[in-house]
C-alpha cells in the first residue's frame, strides 16, 4: 500500500507546474494537463481543493489560468498532502496499547519529514543534477 495516492502526487506536481506562472501570466488547466499527461477532469478536482485552501488563485477568460497565492517557500509538502489525502499519516487508528505511542511518534516523524517548504525542491534538483551529470 502506498503512503500517497495519485491525488497527493498530482496535487504536488500541479503546484510545481502552477509555480511556473504568476498573476500576469497564469498557467492554464490545459497546459498543466498536457505537461503532466493527466486528464483535465481529474486535475479540476485537485485544483478545486487547492483553490479552496487558498494555495492557488485563478483568472478567468481567454488568457486565464492559475497562479500561486503564496510563494513555494511558504507552502510545505505536508500542507499539500494533508489537504489532498484523506488520512495522511501512519495511522488514524486509536489504540489503547503500547503500540499507540509508537504510531503517534512515527506520525510526528512523518509530519516533520514532509514539513519542508516546496522551494527545497530546487536544491534537490541541483544536487541530483550534480550527481547525474556525467558523460560516458
């Protein structure tokens, strides 16, 4: 079983795609759909959640589309996943056993792991390119 569903993963990718634009040059749903090869209908559901949470805004019309309401440095992976996943965490089962402490502790570690700003992805890409940029 996966920790993240496609909704969480595509939501994250949508945010990164939308971050390529701004309020004067928003990114259209069609462009996002074409870039990541996911149906517009499925992306609309995700984008509606992102917009309702105030993470993105939209402009209607011919040159309309989506743009971020806040910079990537102010949005965390956890915020995206917690918004889009039904129960983002190790478990929501409440047990009255010694196991409950274990589950609670690792839920906190999971939250800590994903509580990094989305802007950290740029540093990851640069580091990955340094390792993967070689010639045979």
